[in-house]
C-alpha cells in the first residue's frame, strides 16, 4: 500500500493543506473571490475583487442583477454570502 509521501498530486484529498501555489511557468495567481447565493434566481455565482482592491463586484449569472461588496478594515472571515 502506498503512503501519502509516495502518491501523485491529487491522489489523496487533504483538506488541511494549503491551496496549490501559482504555476511558476505561467505566473498566474488565483483570483480572490466571494461565493454568492443569488436569491433573485436561486443560483450560485462568484464575484471577484476589482483591480483597485477596494471591492468585490459581479452579477447574477441568470438575470444580471449587480452586486458589490466593499473591502474594509477588519474584514470578514466568511467567503460565502447571500444577495439579491
């Protein structure tokens, strides 16, 4: 039987590990996002941080209803919210 040290990446799920780092070959980083449950259409979507890093902006994937969440001091520990 293989140990975790002998396994290929992705072969074992480890919820305590840090996310996969950005690919050094492409230079791409993951984009910060908030998960939103859009009540207007009972659907889930993501909204992403703007280039000025002042707010998260996006819209409902079904009806296009816009939502923005300001980024302030102190922050919020949750990454998932309801809106619309």
